[in-house]
């Protein structure tokens, strides 16, 4: 029987049970000697520890390893990787000038303008000049109500949410749903496991990665760590933020395909024909337009594992198609008020919703691959940042946030040469006996050919 520290014990067991796993049939896990050093008013340490343990246990079971040994300091560094990332020794902020909290006439909003097209939409909604920055945005928003700001920015294609108090009714309802679901959708023959080693138990597994930002890329980065051939696919007209890609691109290859162009779609379809996993992070309507629904993928590629995540889940009819990021979910579900206050919203010490979602997706994919081997069929793995937020909100609260315990962060970082640039990133959070302890180097965005490596 596995033993976890309280209250992470209950969270980990809930996650493991949602995967359909039997807690009595698992190898022993080492409890941490101290909490994960991510102090907050909410219980981020327990959430982060549970997610890292569950992903590590799933990998260990796949690899036939007896134990997992997860270091709480490594978990903390991995969860804050976007804040610790360095290129040529320089730190770069995780948020752009137009991303953050802004006061309106009757409350606060949080915006997200890291991507140029989102920043342009926000400026257009607020009638700002093309070079309008944070000061201009703050002045424009200070004259609007919260509802008006959210409406005009959202209508323009920008991202803006109200900073809201938590809704205990909504959170309680969400917590009745599994935090991660793994379900079969179409029958197909069982797929035998390919020969692999403990340090690369996913060797031979092919993953098409159609995700961006943090949650999905953390999940596929974990699959690459375990030996999978992960090929990230992006549309050429949507460039990725360099530091963001390098922070989560370890061990993956990256290519550009416009799936609306027939010749390039044919290349994607050829890749799909021998893929084992497709990871999706785009909105359902966009995926449907491209013929990338779970059902369509399963019909075209029997035995496929589809890993999907969204920002808002299915809390209401409009939620699946709402754009969103970790910071916006924090603001809109009450976390920002808990971590700060109604007059000065705050944030978690890490993008904890993103990272937790990523590790859950990886554990779900590993579970689905095992189910495919035993039972056959195509499988869908699914969760959302909002569902993870509900889990966090259901844990205990700390009235006073302690200082972050001192530890050697550099011990849990690794450095690569990427096209002549010195790139320093976090090491993996997951760990098990005989497993990999270091990432392979990230590759530049969009530079690889759209093809699989030999199995």
C-alpha cells in the first residue's frame, strides 16, 4: 500500500483512482521529508506533490520499477520552470506588459497578452495605439466596469476575465467529476508493447503534439522524457514565444504544417497513420473544423490515444470554447482573491494548474497505452485547468504564507547549447528507480522535418 503525506495522500489517491488504477497494487513511494517549497495560502505543495507522484508511479509501473523517489525541491523547481528559465544567463519575465491585473471602476480584471495577436486584440478593443503599453491599458480600463471590459476585449478576440470570488457550489460540483478521465471510444485490436528499457519505457511510441503554452507541452515533455518520439506541430502563422518553447520542448522535435492546405494536411494524415498518441490543446470548434475530434481521429486511426485538455472544462455550455490560460483561471475562480485580497489580487507561486494538468495528462496517456495493450480500442484522456483549480480550492488554507525555504535551486537545473545559446532549464520532476533524471535538449521551434524517427 502506498503511503503519502497528508493531505497529499487523499489528492494522490483521487488522481490514481480517476485513472482507474488500484492503489493496493502499486509499488511503495517515498514520502517527502518536507512539503514541496511552494508556499501559498492554498495548498499548492500537496497538489504539486500528488501530481508528480502519480505521474512517477504511472511511469514506474510501465517501466517495471519498484519505487519512485520524488524530491520535493525538484518538484518546486519544475513547477516554476518558466520563472527560472535563462537564456545566455538572462532571466526573462513570464508575462508581457499587457498581461496582468487591472483595476476597473467596480473591481479587477486579469488580461493575457503574451502572444502578439492577443496583445493586438486587446489594444484594438481599448482603442490603444499599436505601441500602447501597460500604462495606457491601465488608464483605459480604469474608466470601464468589469463587465464592460470583459465584453469588449473578449469580443475583439482578446483575453480578459473578471477577478472573482470562489464559487463553492461550482467547485463542489466539479469535484464530483474525476480530475482526469480515461475512457475507451472505439473497439480495435490490442497493440502489443514494444521492447523498451527502464530509462525509456515509451521507446517506439509516436506522439503528435498539437498543444501550446504550458500544460500540454509539460505532458508531452514528460512522454518524451520516457522515450516517446514526440513531434510538435504548429501552424506557420502562429509563431511560438522562444523562451516558452525551449522551457517545455525537451526531447521533442518541432515542425510547421498548415492543416488547411491540402498538401500539408496530407503530410499530417500520413503521420497520423502510424501515430500512437495525439495531444490536443486547441478549442473544440477549431479542432472540429480541422476534422480533429476524438471520434474522427479514432475512426481514421484505430487504436489512437487522444489526450485533450482545456482551460475551462465543461462547467457550463460555453466553457469548452472559451479561450484561457492558467493565470486567467486563477483569477476567475477565486484563487487570486485568496492569494491576495479583493483590493489587491494575488497569484500562486507557480503556474500550478498548468503543471498539474500536464503531469495528469502524461499519467493518463501511460494508463491508456496499458489499457490499449490489454483490451485494445481507442482511448480519450481528458482534464482541464478549471477542474484542477477546483481540486486545489477543496484543500486546506493557510492564513499566513511562510517564506520559501532555502535550497540550492541550481542543483535542479540543467544547461544546454541550443544554436549557440546557453539555455538553462529545470530538471524533471518525476523520478523512479532506473528512470531518466535529465531531459534531452530542447530544439528550436519549427526547424524539423514532418517525419517520424525510425522505430
